[in-house]
């Protein structure tokens, strides 16, 4: 399956964007509606595109869903994209370009982008909805709203569960643990979280090393050897970095169990293509959104949208990982905030301030379980997460713990 579907998706997305733009205002009723422009700063062709292209699809598919159902009173949504290619030098040009194109609120799944543009969002009073969460985004609370749990909370919750419940946890000694990744904000936050938790619980974990290399590095001989004796490793969380490390590590015959967050689940396809199910069997990941094989209203919606809009690529999108279904969770809440803000002030009066005022007191629930919510000082949504296992036997990611685990916030 490999990467051919990514090119197809990127091309189709461009067509989808042009078509949606052409159709705005068509039909008698639509002409009277206010067009609300949402800016999307993404990666369509760079190192993170295999995960980001499905997220872009979710962004457009949900906009179409809300438009078709008439869920935004007196308004239609128009999504405009900017391909920042995971290049930090493109962050400010992306912001300025989308602002000039009329964006009243913006979305990004790139952690570097959200951190860089936090001050721009506050200055321009244009809220930025981020699909990642890092300390610079969260503190101090501002105009960045993170539809994700803090990285440290995800890591802490996962490591606590592992030390108490994983049947492979060593007996009679602390588990040796380390991390590796490209030198970018998410990998840095993972390294810091794993190191801090291990050192604070030295009776359970022995910190080995947190290896960081420049963006784009594909060979890992030094890092593999430094981490060869680990019981657990958090591998790179971005694109081909994850798959190339896993392959090099397994090719050496080393057996550490891989760990990760939902960011790693976004590159499931790359990992499986690189090392097969045998190479990832038993990997444990923590993710606050449900997986494709679970039963819930939001999973049902994701499966419906992917079949309605991308039936020919649906299998490839599912194989790739959590990108589409995870962002459906995150972006559905985004559109709910937008919907509520328009209801509060009216479509003609909608602006960034209206979105901000609505978001700071917004809560939502999936299937009766309240997982989402901002406050005047809280800028992340999830309050709980799930534990999942990568199973070679089932050739899928399966839920390891039935219940949601309240986030550990040390």
C-alpha cells in the first residue's frame, strides 16, 4: 500500500478545495448566507504529510457535513488551506496569507506552527485551534485552543498504567526506558515527560537516554545502540522517522516494547509497512479519541464521511492510522464551538472574539461521557485517555483497557 495513496489524497484535496470554493453561494438560499472563512495551516507534501493529508480531509469533510445539514445558522463554512510543509519558516507567511484571505479563525495540526503563531493569534484576535498540545501553547492561556491532552499527562498516565498493569513489566528491578526523535517540539516534550516521570519514580523506571537528532535524519545507528538494552522505548513520533528507527532497531534484533501517544498512531501505516505486525506487536499507545473498530456515534460519523467522500481511498486512510478518525473527534468540537458562537452573536457579527468568548466556557461529550472542556484558564480539551495495544494476532490496534483513565496531572 505504501505511500501512493498520499499523492492521490493530496491531489484530490486540491480539487475538493477548489470545488467547495466554487459552490459557495450557489442556490437561492445559499446566496443569503454569510461565508465564514476558516484557515487551515497544514502539511500536504512534507515529512508529516502522510498523517496530515487525512486530517485535511477530515477538515473539509466536516465543513461539508455542517454546511449540508445547515448546522451553522445563517452561514456556510469555507475552508482555505496553506501548505506549510512542516517548515517553521512558512508559519508566519501562512498566517498572513490566510488572514488576507479572510480567515476569522484558524486550525493547525503542526506543533511548531501553533507555538510560533500564539502571539500572532492574540495580537490579531484570531483564535488558533491546535490539534496538538505543548506547554508553550498552553501557558499562559491565550488565543490558542488545544484539542488535545498535554503530552506529559498522556505519558504519565501511560507509564503509571504500565508500571501497575503491563504483564511484560520486569520483576525485581526498575524497567529501563528511553526515547528518541527528531529535534522538534513534540519529541522534546515526550523526552522531557518520560525522563521526569522515570526519575520521579525511580523504583519503577530507570531512565536510559532521550536521544534527539536534527529534523529529517533517517539513520539511527548511534541511537539504536544507546537504547538497545531498554525494556521500553518511545520512538520518533513523526512520519518516516518513526518507521526508519523501528526498522533499524528490529533489524538489529533488539526487543524493547515500543510506546507512544496518538501522534504515533497517526503513522501506523508507515510502521507496519516498515517492520510488519511482528515488529510492532505489543506496542502500547495512549490516545484520548476512539479507534476505527470501536462503537460510538463519532466513530460511526467518521466511517460514514470517509465512505461518502473517499470510498476509493478509505482502506488506505484507515491503514495510515488515526489521522482521519482522531481529527474527526478534534474538529467536530471545533465546528461545535463555531456553531455555538454564531448562534450567540449571529452570522453577520461573527468574528474571532465571538469564537474566543464561546470557547473559554465550552464543554461537549461523546456518547454521554464528558471528555471535552475549556475554561478561562484551561486550554486543552481532553480530561481522560485510553490505553491501546498493537496486536499482530488481530492485525489491528485494540483497546487494552475498557474504561477511560483520568489523566495523571503531576
